[in-house]
């Protein structure tokens, strides 16, 4: 009897795997990629004690440790075992993320994952698999985009390592990144990707400014450059979000009888206008900063498609909402605000 039950269970498992082979295969790829990284990390203490690593690298690692302590002690983010190990990428990207959208609607392609919920992007540790998925989406007529990812959070399920690519960042950018990812480990609402990413962006920027002011002082180059960058990218955010509204209005004006040729012509004409007009965005960053970072991200992308605007809406659309809520309802008291968010929005 026991043998029959065991054989029946195995049979059901095989049927389930065959039925959901794509999901099982994808899950295995992601697990293998993540575990490969974790298997090849080194404890931070070993890196700091190793004379083979340059002092400049060690100083950035020590800075990450300071940022993490600040995040827990001063911001109230949850304690975490992340960023206690180091992974050397050897100059190679290790994760790619794809996004996709309808060609004449700002509607994102959605992917559903057990436990974690619904996402409007999909990550790949294998570039070939990402390219294959991208081609399939293009065949379906969707606008697509693929980008390398510099960091991600496993939401506390695993201890995320410091990646070697982190260490090329400025102090402000590094603080924002670490606090952003630690925010995901503190509060992550299922099936609410836009909320999660906008919140993590808000906390990352707020926390980075506080950290820089505390460590270097409000008159420091580090703090001033970071604040100038925030002002510039705030203007850039506004420009792109207005562009997204312009596109959305255009798409809603299309009639069922509007030809594809006319739709395409109006679509790319509008996107070109958004790109060209980005040159008017004022930039007060220091000249060295401007030279190291291209003035507008749209310049690099030439003519972005709907997938770019969808990605931007996912990360930046609700920034003003969080800022206004924090300042007006909680009088800029971050401890009270974070407590409210944890109590109001159930998280993993």
C-alpha cells in the first residue's frame, strides 16, 4: 500500500513538472544562479584581512557596513544578514531583467510566480534565456527592453552579498542602493510591485541624504553632489512621467479603425519629441559629475519604446505620494512613518 502511494505521488509530481515545465525550468535556473553566487562569496572579514585586495576596495566595503548599521540603528530597517559577504563579478554582469509592454498602450506584461506574486519584469541569470524570452515577446508584437541589473534583494530569504560592481559607485549612490535593497527586506507587499519599488526608492533617497549629512556634513562635496543629482533626476523624473502621460493620451485617442502605419508614425513622433526636449532639463551637478554620468538617460537610449516608460512608471510614479505623506501626515518623523507602513501593509 505504501509503495502504491509513493508511486502515485511520484506520478503526480512528474505530471505537475510536465504541466508547469517552463516555470520549473525558470525556477531551477534562478536558484542555480543565486546559489552559485552564494557558494563563491567570501566573508567580508576575510576580504578586509587579505593584502591582495586594494585599500580603495576595502574602504568602500567598510562604507557599506556603516550604511547598513545606519539603516538599522537610525532608520529602523529590519536587521539583516545581507552584505556580510563579498562576490567578485570579475567585471561581468550576472543578472538581466526584461520588461515588455503593449505597443499602443502603457500596459505592462505580467509574470506570476508562486508565493512572491505578480511582477512586471522578469530576471535571468542566463543571458541566452533572457534573449530567448525577449524574442518570444517581440514575436507577440510587444515592445521590449532588457537591462543589466546591478543589485537585487532576495527579500530576506537569503543573505545577499556585496557585489564587486557596487564599489564603483559614489558614496551617495552606494548609500541609496544599500538602503533601497534593505527596505525590500523590511517591507515587501505581495502583488504590489509599483508600490514596493516606489517606496524603496523613496526610503533609499531619504536615507542616503541623512547618512551623507551625518557622516560627511551638509557642506561636504559628497552631500552637495548627491543633493544636486537628486534635483536633476527629480526634474528628469517629471519630464519622463509627463511624457508617459502624453503617450497615454495619444494611445487612448486611437480608434479601432486607425491603421498601424498611422499609429506607429504618431507614436514615434511623440517619443522623439520627448527625447529631444529632455535637453532643456537644467543640471546643477558639478562638471566632473556631469562628465561621468550622461546628462539624460534618454540620450543613451535613442528612441525608447513603451517598455522604458512602463519601467519608469513602476519605479517613480508614486514618489510625490510618499514624500507628501511623510512630510504632511507624519511631520517628517521617519520612525513613525515606517511603523505606520509596517502596520498598514502586510508584508512577507
